[in-house]
C-alpha cells in the first residue's frame, strides 16, 4: 500500500475553482475521509487522485512519486463508484475476474482468488449468475470485491453506502472497517454523511468550497473544531450556533443574536471572545447535549429562558427546540418532562461553549476542551 | 368521528396483497406511515385520495363512505414524492392552481397566497420557474400548493426524501410547526425511520402488506409488539439473540450465551424465543446483580456525542451504544451488562411475549 | 384506468368511449396506415404469387387476371433451380455482399471508436462523415462511373495508363462496384455503431480502466459485448440491402462487361424489361423474399435471445 501526498492542488473548470490549494498527507494504511457538503470538491479531488481528472496546479504523489503522466490503467487503484458501475452484461464471476484477466493471470490462480473473494464478501452463491440480477446490497459487495481482488495500493470509495437502506448501511459500515483492517490498504472515502465519516475514518478532511477546513481524527475535530464551519458540520444533532454582535457594557460582554436572543457571556467563553479585540461579530457554539435544565451547576454557566416549540423523538432520546425571541436552541429533554408550550429556564455551561469569529469563522481562544 | 378511517381494506396486486388494513387518523393529527420501500405505503395514500379503489373494505372520510366520491370532491391535498410541479408555470401560478380550479374568488386567492408564502418563506421565489429553483425551494412551492387549498387533510409521500441532510432537518421542523399552527391533519409516508419517528404524533408501521403496529413513537419504540416492528424501528437496529425459554418460564437461554438470563416476572414456559435488546440498553462494565456478558470489541465508532461499539458474539455482531466518548481499545474483551428493564422477548412467531 | 368509479361521468356514444380508451384510439389511428400497407404491399404480393404459378407474359395477349389460362404450377420455380444465369447472378450478389458488408462493418466500427471521445472539430467531421450516405445512389453511381474511367482521376493518381480499365475489365468491374458500395454505406454503419457504442455506460468503461484494462481489452470485453444487438441490426440491415444492390451497378457497369457484374436485381431488371418474362421474375422474386426473410428472422431471433 502507498501513502498519498496532495500538495497545493488546485482544480479549475473555466472560471469555477472546484479545489483551491489543497494540501493533505495521508499515511500508508490510513483510512481517510473526505467530508463536505455536495459540490464542495471532494469528488473532484478523488477523481484527480485516480487520474480521471487532471490537476490544474500543484501535484499529487504516491509514495513521493509524481503521478501526472501516469495513465489511469497504470495507477493500480481500487475505485468503488457511488452507483457501483458493475459490468451488467457479465456474470458475478467475470466481474470479479476482470482485473485479473487483463493482467493475464493464470486461469487456475484466477479461479482460486475469485472464489476466495466471493467467500469473503458472502456472495459465493451468486457466482454464476448475471451481475445485473443482484440486489443493491449484493452489488455493493461485488463492487468492493472486484476492486479489492487486484490488491491495489490505494482504495478510493465515492459515497459507496448512499444507495443502501439504513439497516444495511449500518451493517456495511462495520464490514468496511473490518475489511480495511484485513486488506490493510490506504483508503480514501468520500461522503457527505458525517456519521459515516466519524464512524469509519482514522482521519477526516473537512472540505468546503474547495478548501480544506480541518484535518484530524474524528474526536479531535469533534472536540476542538478549528472554525465555525467544522463545528456546525460535525455532530449529530448539530451544534447550536448563535450568530450576532458583541457588545461591551462596563463589565458585561454580551452577544446579541441577529434574531433576538441575548447571551450574557461568562467564564471561559467570555475570555475567548474577548481574546481578540478586533472581533465584533461572533458566533456562540454549544452542543445540544451540553445544554441542561433544572438547577444551575456553576456560577459561570449562563442562564436563558425559552419556550418549547417542538419536541422530536430521535431514537431513545427527545430533542427539544427552545425558542428565545426568534432564536432557536436545540437541547436534549433528558428527563422527558417537557411539553410543547412550556417556558423553561435552561443553562449553557461556559466550559463547554465555543467562541467563533463570525467574519472569518476562526475559533477564538481555543483552549483545548 | 375520525377525519380519515380505513376499515378492513384489501387491495390486490399481481405479486402482492395489501391488507386487510385498518387505521384511523384523527382531526389535527400528524400521522406517520413507515415501512420499507415498495410495501404499499403509497397505495394507502392513493386509497385515501381516491386514485385507487379498495377491492374490499371501506375508506371513510369524516364518517362518510368515500366510494362514491371523486378525487376532487374529497377535499384532500397531496404532496407527491417527485413534487409534480407544473414546469410551465412559475411559483405563484403553481401555488394558486388548485384555488383557480375550484373557482375561488380573486380576493380569497390572494389572501391564501400571502398566508402561504409568509409561512413557507417563498415570497422571493414566486416569480421563478421550477427549473430555476433549488431542490429546497421546489419543495416549499409544492407544499405551498397543497396548503393553499385548505383541505380536510394533507397527504405527503416522502416529500423531503430528495433533499440533503441539513435541509431535511430544517423542513421537518417547519412541517411540524405548520401542521400544528393550522390544526391540519397530516398523513406522512416515509421509509426513513428517524424522520417518521421525529415528526409524528402517531405512527403506523407497515410490514408485509399489513399494519404491524399503530401507536405513538414512544409506544412503537419502547414496546414493539412484534419482531417485524422491533427490527425496523431504531438506528442502529435492535440486537436479537435466539434461544429458548426455560421450562419454568423464569430464564432465557440464549443459543450462544453461556449464562441463563433471568427474566423479571414469569412468562410462558418453554418454547423457542428471541431476546431483543437495544444498543443503548447495553452498558459497558459490570453491574452487580445484573446480567452480564464478556464480548470482544471489534471496532469502535466515535460519533462525538456517543459511541457505537461493534462486539462479536460468535458470528453475530452486537451493537452497543455508549454515551459520550469512551476509551475502549479495539480487539479487547469487555464486560457488558444488559438493562433488565428494557429487554424485549418475542416468541417463535415473532410476537411480543 | 378501468376503475369502478371513474371521476368524470362518461357520455354515452362510441366515440366518447374511444377517447378514453388508449387501445381503441390506437386502432383507429393506425387503420389508415394499415389500409395503405394492405393496398401497396399485400395486394401486389398476392398478385405476384398468382402470376408466379403461370406462364403469363404481357405478350400472351390476355389481361393479367386471366393468367389462370396459362397455369404452370411450379414450373417457374423448378426452372430457377437449373437456370445458370440465375445462379451466376446469385453468386455475384453474394460475393459483393460478403466482401462489402464486413468491410463497411470494420471501417464503421473503427470510425465509431474514434468518434467516441471528444476531439477538436468532431462536430464538423461528423457531418462530413455522413455525406456519402445522403447522396442519391444513382448519383453515387455516376460519380464512381466518372472516377473509374480509363482516363479518369483514379488512373491518373495511381499513375496507370488510360487503357487500364476498371469498369470494362472482367475482374476489376466487380472491384469498382464493391468500392463504391463501401464508400456509400460505411457512414450508415458508422452511425448505427456509434449510437450503440454511446449506449455503453461510460462509468463501466471507466471502472474497467481503473481495474487496469487497456483500451483494446476494454473494447473487446466491455464495448463489443454490450453492442451485440446493435451489431446484429447493422449487419442484417446492410446485408439485406446489399443483396438488393441495383442503382450503383446499373449506372456504373449496367451489369457488364457481359454479365460480370450482373447482380440479382440487374438480372431481374433485364428479365422484366428486355425479355418480358414476368411470371418467371415473379417466381424468383418470391423465392428471394422467402430466403432473405429466413435470414433476417434468424438474425433477429439471435438478437432476441441476447440481453444485457
């Protein structure tokens, strides 16, 4: 397997910059996810690694070896398409053997390896059937097997689980993790689903509008987002982000939200906001699970009063949408006691709150939480 | 009297029979219908709307049998999965179309239009054509069209399935708010379990062409009455363990579990059974007095606010949901405890015991 | 559509019902064309069948529908089998077919492959490529007639003397006709095959390349198999048309020298207008129709079995 170096890569389509000065180093055997909203450039980046698109500026290297000029068929890459691109006119067996046949591997060897891979992917019972007759789930396994069988040095997967039903998706996530350990290949996984990225990847690269927002392990990114975009994108349910103007009145530093609510800042988050005097417009971040009800736990926790607008059941928990003026806070109703229409006090713990500069998106203060 | 009632309805298809199904939707209720794709959920909507006639049974609207009513007379709006916006009309024309068709006065039309565009924030796109709108904007126009004609009920067939995750979450809240503020009756079909559970007042779970259970999301989640319901509600899905009940009905003996699992209270004696436990009801660590197991953890999925652990029990993968961020090394063996109050037992037919 | 309680009350009357039923409407729309076909195709076919079992020629002096007076049973059909001129014509037609059609096919396939990917000037070349096919066959015939003259451009460019004849040489006449046919009809093959090739999903081709397949390997294993139906259509279509080749040959060589390029169509033409053996021609015509139908049916049945 290979390591991948992406150095200052830019890709332009006419006037449109799809990827903007992207630099990323992926280690051998690492499972890296390219995560971002649709249209952010993650698929374009992957296409450049595969050679399907060429690089406008910058370079991509495998094991420190320059790749431009190498044809797609010589790059030895495994690629799983979003819609699988199975050879529908061939049998399952022939699909699996294709990569080996074009390399002129001996028939006996091919048979052995195809049978082993079919076993591994649990599709042995379908080997002689036309690939077009497989269910969506089986097709996905076939797509993975077909690429894996040639033992490529890196594996690229383009949103491979997006066409599957929810139950099977959860199962395949676990399978993919196991497979990656077994095959030991360097994997790059493109997705817009942050739960997928968090659960599968060793490292996540968050991309927005062609730029790299942050690159780190899932928990690093979750606990210490570098900027507002990352904080908002990672985490389910999403982090509450209250955007507004900072105003200083004597000792009080307040954040007045654009849609009405006013937070009197205290504790760590107050000093974070105050740390850069030039910042006038800020964004206050607090995760739903950190908001609590009932008794105040610490003096530096900020008290707010809100009306319960909507209650949603999410799995075992209930989400409460709290309205403060026109601003909405999302919190977990842990005690299952709230009712729609109630006006309740709730607390924002300063130790768990995050401060962002609204203009640049940059995280302020940033003492690791 | 319910707004919509379906009584013992059967609809026959070449490979598949829908029904007999019975359900009722009360006025002002947000009623969800959930099931895997192609199980007849859309057909139920079409039966209510009148696009399909039942082969057996009745569909009653406000207590009246609807068999004689044409689609237009039923006064029900529908939002289709593919939206079905008129491509040659702009946003405004699409929304007021049903009103014009019914011959509503100009004054009334303009009042409705203002109301709808205010509520759905579509004022700025009324002049655009569907082709120029984004997915979310089209969605809202389609909703506006269904809303503008105040009707007895609104049927929604996977209306937000095509949107990306963020927009979907926003629209869910909007829909719920709209429904409540207007005291509308909504019937909402989706194959996304999370979505249906989040928005509905009551849910009907459809499996194999029949309604497996009707209840509040809480009922269906915490007290599924059959395995068919238990395995589709909840993400990650419930863990199931095969086994049998002891002859005195006090223990569950799992095929792959060495220890016997003590059951609270007595259940029927003997017979094969399946034990169901949700991932969040399995705890890491031992708890005195509670039933525990040693499992090897295959992989850990840190999702920030909680963590999913995949553990191996023979060939079965057991999913465990732990709150917060846990520090468990992969491949290690851990003791886990089952929450005895939250287990589900199903007999050999898959019915709750 | 046939619900018990349709929403709009149906007015009684046949035509209102027709407006609602797709099948009935289809019948009435198709009827005029069917009648036309019956008149133009089916009736003459029966006429031909009738004539083919008689000895009738216009010289007999009786109108054609009285041809039963010169009944001959299967004599015409029998005579076919022993007519050396017929066999000669048949052989020559088949020869042209088995040389021209494969040549067009491979050329068309190669060109289609070239046109698969975008390249500068593609649109322009595409239009140019199609022009030969759009020229009236008679005009093409005239064109090649002029080109292949002893004193014409072909000889001039090849540096051959002006008595090196193409069209009147015993062997080379055939060659010239075949070349003309290939020139005219390769574009059709190209068109059909390109359409078939474009129907091959591009992501599957991409997947094949990513798996390490070279262009040639992917062509053989992915593109060709998926084009089976289109290939059969193209070959059957062209083969049947080629069998009937007439305009080109008639203008270039009139079937000559002697009968060296006399194809079946030319033969039948001469038989009809020169020798006025109409009943015999009817018989041969029907035989050919029968044979070609069998061939086409075989080809199409093979196509029906194939699926992607």
